[in-house]
C-alpha cells in the first residue's frame, strides 16, 4: 500500500507538478506516519468534520455552481450516484451516510477530507 501511494504521488506530480498536501484519515496514524516517510509531500490529518457538515458543504458548492467533476473521475462519480442516506429510523440513532461496505464511501470521504480545510476559500466570491 505504501509503495502504491508513493507511485500515485509521483504520477500526480507528473500531471499537475505541484501537490501542496495530502489529507488522510486521522484514525489511521500508523499509515499516516508511513506515508509521511515515503514521500516528500506534506501528509496531514483530515479534519474529519461530521459527515452531515461535509455533505452540506458539497451541497452548497453545487447550489452555487462551483462544483465540477471531470468525466474521467469514474469511481468518484459512481460513489456520488450510489451514496445512500441512512436515517435514524433504521436504528442507528442518528442520520448518516450508509457505510455498510456495499457503497464506495471511501471516495466520498477522501474527497471531503481534501476540500474541507478550504471551505472558506471555496465560498469567497
């Protein structure tokens, strides 16, 4: 996994030349430390705001006409199209995005982790 991460960072550098930072799930500290040692890019912990706040931010971006996805992002588009809301009536006790392993929630989480720190900048006009 670490080798794959390093390879992907190098591929991205060839495509976009500058990568400012990579944001990782803070629950995986061993992995985060390994990533930090593997690449010369800043690897940071994601803020991991509540999922409802992250979804609301994305909805605001869409409503403001400030959200675009390249058609080449097939997995992300699929994740957006198949995400399911689990309401509190289902027994979980709180409204949340369904994460039972049947849907690609990791792509949505990764995207949200990457942009959540930039919410203010994203909404400056």
